[in-house]
């Protein structure tokens, strides 16, 4: 691996930092309080060309690497926007990987250019109330009817559904009991969120209120065959191709959020005086923050190695999972320590660290819960019997 930073990457990251100065903590706190989508940030990010970073050049993108995209999103979270800022844009940056790799040429030319420009908003519908991480047990069905499919079912935790016109939707086209493998018989579609057949309901939740997560109900939604991604029955396999990329990106986003929390905590520790001295002189304050620095650095290194493997077509599943695990733990712990460093003021919204604390908690649950990562490591890397 080469850890040197190219001039092009430096220019990109410097430009992102400059853009983020227009969207300070106060902007994100206001959006969080009002439950408003950060349209100003989204449009500025799109106009700067960052939505198309990982999209091939022939479809209007920049054709850059996963590492480039992940490092940009790390800067996004470290600018004070935390998880909300990342969720506002990261699906557009890398969430359409199945379409890029497996969609028809017609589909790519129709949908990718407007996505890059920021005109097309897409969400991702996989999780269901009774399936959760056991994706093979989804019940949303797509039944072939001539040149269309008719879709019925319910999804949960679909972020950006309210703002999106399309959804990359995983369905069952063959009943589970008719499949040789339980991962067969699922199909991906890029569907219209037609309000005549789709009902969207926000889910009240603990954090990231600027970007809603929703329940989405599909009632006899007709989808043309041309909006099917790849072959019928191969949807789950197409999703797997993008899961490692997602975990790498999430890991670096989490590291960025953790570092922003530490910056806030460190500044407060320098300025806050108790008993005639700044509290940052006390090792009881110093050591937890220093420990978090070390853990975030370690998580970033694993994530960068996983990204390098991905970009060089080297199997990266092991390190992608480990990076997600380490970064989620380190980021949440850093935010918790930032709250503790602020004392009572850490509980006050004006100091922002309580918002980081709420938003980073979800990374220990999604896109994959920490216990599933440990189960993966135990089975795939240690050779222990499958536990679930």
C-alpha cells in the first residue's frame, strides 16, 4: 500500500473542506431540530460534482475510486454534519453500485446522469419488519405480468424515502420454499415511488432527524421489466457485491464523526477552568480522549487497507467487516467521551456533542449489527461453527 496522497486527492479534499465551511454545526443542529432535509447542503454538494465521484465517466461521473469517495464522506461527517450529512448524499455516491455493475445499458444511460447532477433522488429498500438482517426471508413480492411486475409488500428503515422519486428495491420473485438456495429467487428493481401505490410514513427515532427513515408500503405497484436490475432471481447476489463497499464507507464516515467530537472535546478541555486550571491538564480528562485518538487511527488504517483491496480487486470482506466494527465502536466511544468531557454542558444541544452521540449510536446497529460482524469473524476467519 502507498499512503502518499496525490495532488488530485488533496485538491478534492481541500475543496470539500471549503464547501463545508458554509454548513457549520449550527446549520445541522437547526435541521435536526426542525426535522428538515438539508437541501442547501445537498444541492451545493451536487453542484460541486461530488455525487458522481464513483460513477463511470461515460455516464457523467468522475470515475474515481472507492477510497476517494470514502475519504470525501469522512470529511463530510467530520465537518459537524455527522451521520445526517453522510446519509443525505452517500446513497447517491455509492448506493447505485448494483445499477452501475449489473444494470442494462439503457438503465444506466437513463438514470445515472441525472443522479450525478443531483436531479434524481434514490433510496434503498431492503429491510423488512419480520426479516431484519435475515434478508432471505423478505416477503415483498414482485409477480411478473407481461412486460411488467406487480409489487406488494412493506419495507422499514428506508432513509430518504420522502425525498426520493426512485427506490432500489429488493423483492422476492420466487417463493423461498421453491428455491434451491435461500439466497436465490430475489430480484432488484429501480422502482418509481408512485404515491398512488406507495405510502411513506416516517419513523420517530432517537437521532439523525434531518434525514428521515421511513416505513414504505407497496400496493400493486406496476414496474416495467426495463427497470429490473440485471437478471431475475439474482438480486441478493448483486447486493453482496456492494456490501463490502458500504461497510468501508461507513467505517470512514464513523471515523470522521469521532474526530469531530474529539475536536469539540479538546477545545472545551482547553478553555474550561476548574479549581484554577483548565480541565485538560487533568489526566482523567486527557487519557480517555487520547485513547479515542488511538482507536480512531487504528480503525482508519484497517478501513483504508480494505478500500485499497477493494479498488485493486482483492477480496476485502474480512477487513471491510472489521473496519466497520472497529470504527463504529471507536466513534461512539469518542462521542460519549466528548459528552463526558463537557460535563453537564455535554447534555445541552448548544454544544453539539449530544447530537454526535445520538447519531453515531446507529452505526453500531446498521448497516450491520456488531454481533453479526463478530459472528462473521468467528466463522469465516477462525473457522468456528456457524452460530446463526
